[in-house]
C-alpha cells in the first residue's frame, strides 16, 4: 500500500469492499434520520458514518492489482468508420 498505487488498477475485491463501505455507511446514516434519538447525537453519528464511508472508499484505492502491468496492455486503436 503506497501513495503511488492510488492511480494504479485497484483489485476487484477491494473495489467492491470500498463501494460496500460507502453505500452501507450512507444508507445507515439515512435510516438514522428517523431514529428516536437526540438531534445532536443523530447529527454526529451521521457525520461520522459519512466520513467513515468516504475515507474507507479512498483507502481501498491504495491497493494495487499486481496481475495487471502497464507493459502488458496494448494501446487502444483509433476508430475508423467503415471498418469492422
């Protein structure tokens, strides 16, 4: 896990984990809006959940997929109309 890996390809498992953390935390904070708890407590819990979701999603981008290297990928060919 290095800072330079942020722009590299993320493994599918970590991408799914990051998406699940983000969606789960936002969903829970949405459901908490109707919870019978104090307004101030609700605000802080929802804020903490949203921060947790965004940070969790960003952290999962730092894992690199070692099976994909840039030397193995081929450049995309430009589209030429009329060719199939």
